[in-house]
């Protein structure tokens, strides 16, 4: 097995590498970067069609785990053109290159549960048949890529469309709420900041997963790719929700100092989606997958990892 991982140096990438190595202790070659014509390696720019074509032709992977993308909502909103180039055009570049020069290769695409968008307002768990109703450039670009892969599956592309819901854990950027809270707490404990956290709306509820559980699902998709029909969609979700306030309280309860929390009116924006919850029964059926890490376990390990970042 030759597995090319895009975005291998991002948040999920290292966890995906670990999951693949755990699942395939032998008979596995990981290709976290593109190979050059002279045998060296370099980062792969998925928006460069010729570079993608060359990388797929040289590497001849049996599987591509596609993790590269613009994922932070502020970054996606600040440069929507780049968001569409990376999330849609980059994905299409990979898919077309696979079809052209490595048609037996399986593409495992990391999409997003946020593409269901307004459908979450029903308050019901979202399954793979729920209407796609994205509400911003990030989710719209991910939805477009997901739909494009579904169409290409009818032309022979062997792809599995994964739709993970919110996930957090060690290694995540501060652009995401869990890590933003944890880093602030770690800085306060280290004496680098006043014992005060300003917050916005804490009432939104989300279906949180541990990043390692998401990575494990990608590895299982690689393992079972021959048994899954091209174009198959698999949600990754816990089926449980926690409010952002629950997340903050859980992190604060692990702090060694007393920290005040104050609402900041400039951050108090009503949530467009008060509650987002997923149904991952199909991933259980197709992959034998289920989350292994509890919410409290992930919170504890994230807090410890954020403290270590300041050492």
C-alpha cells in the first residue's frame, strides 16, 4: 500500500499518520509529501494542476488521504477566493489526476459536517441524506468539492466522501474555540496574562469528536476501500452535543488558578446554528468505527498539550 497524504503537516495529518501506522504495521509506504523528479521531496501545492499531475504520476499511490484545505472559518472568510481555490479546485486537481494516471487509486476525502448548514436548524441528528445547505464560503466550498467528487465517482473515481463533525485535540490551531480557550488558560497559569477570559456567545451546542477518532476513521476507510462503493458518504460524529459553555467550564475546571470569565459585547453574536449534531450509523456499519475517546479525556489532553506549548 502506498498512501499519499495531503496536508500531512496540518492538525489532522500527524494523527492520520499514527492511525495508519497502527492499522498497518507492515506493508505500508506513507508519502506525506510530493516526490520530485530527482527523487527528493517537497510540499505539494494542490492548487497547481501540473504539480499535482506530476506527483500522482511519480508516486502512483494506491490511496490518497486528502486532508489539505483552508479550515479555519476566519481565514476562509478573510480570503474567499483562496478558500475556493484550495478547497474546491485543489480537490478537483487531485481527483482528475487520479483518474488520468492512477485510476485504481482510492481517494479518501476529508469533507465537513458543516456542509449541512441550515439543515441543522431542525435540531435532529444529521445523516448522509440530509440536505446540503452551507452558510459560508468555507462550508460552500467543501460542499461543492463533495458534490464534484460524487459526480466524478460516476466516471470511475474511487472515492469515499467523509464528513467529520467538529473535532479537537492536541495540535489544533488557536483559530478554533477549544484550543483558543485552552491556550488562554495556559498563558494565565504561566503568569503571561491576567486571570480573565473574554467570551462571546457560549450557548451554541456542537457534536465534538476527538481528532484521533477522526483519524482512525480515515485509516479504516483506507483499509476497507475495496469493499465500499465509489462515491459513498460517511458522516463522522459522536451523536452527542456539548455547549461551548460546557467546553469552557471543562477546561477551567482543569486549571490550577482562579480565572474570571466576562462577556464581551463585541463578541456576542447570536449563533446561526444553535445546535449541530450528527448521525454516524453508516460509518459504524461500513467501517466498524465508533469514537473511542471521551469528551473529558480530549479536554484533559488538549489542556496538557497547550501547557507544553508554552514551555
